[in-house]
C-alpha cells in the first residue's frame, strides 16, 4: 500500500488485514522515530535504535532506507529482510512510500510487488492531519506541516509516473468504499498472477 500522510493508511491497512478471504501476512517496516501514543511496537512499525539499524545494515538485511530531517531530529524508516516475509507463503501487505515500493520491486522482482496507491485530496488530507495531531499529548504542527509538504513532493505526478503507478484508489469519502475497491482489485490481481 502506498500512502501519503493522513490518507487513512492505518485504518485501511487494518481493515484489509481483517479480510480473511485475502489471507494477508503483514510487512511491518522499521523506524528510529519515537513511538507515538496508541502505537504498538511490531504492529505499526518495529521501533528500533540507531544501533539496531547499524547492526541490520552490517548484516546486509536493509532493503531500503529513507532518512527524514524532521523538526525533532533525524528519523529513519526502513524495510529489512528479517525473515518474517516469505512471499512463497502467500501475499504480504505493507505500508510504504514510492521510494520503498521501487526498492522492494527491485529486491523481490516486479512480478511479486504490486502497488496499491491510495489518494486523498489535499484539503481533506490536511484536515485529517490537523485532527490527528490535536489528539497527541504534545502536538507538533511544524512536523505535521513538514510531512504534508514532503509527501506532496514525494507523490508528485512526475514521481507517480516514473514509478509506473497506474491504478489509484480514492479515500476522500466513505473509507469502506475505498477498502472494497481495493479488495476487488486484490482478488482480481491474485487470480491473474496465480498468487
């Protein structure tokens, strides 16, 4: 799944994981950023130290790594080949950026990595980001704005075209409609690819 900030990614991800007919395994990414309220280590992300990241890099296990210079310091997000994702055992679902998608596609092969890009109108995405930030014990609106602007650039039309993202799923209204459209796409794609 490819999402920009405040696009509903966590909610959509959870709803898709609950669809038993899809039989999805989770691809949980890693991050060095601090854990947020209501997050659980190993669910939204594996929250690790810089030392753990270095250990995984030295072992050749880091597939892709993104570094963000946030208002709270340097945060890193990455995907590691930690032995938990076995594509021969079924389909995996993960959350990522265009950069992570392209690196996973290069690592595992184009035929095994299918993008599902969820798009939200900028005004709705900004409203959702503000509402989410208000719920934090210590809201950080500067970081929220930085992420919003960075995602607008990362998911630009030029970058989407370069990554060959052809299908888009809209999450501007009822999330259930978006989820059902993704479920149908996954079922169709599964039949075509034999996975």
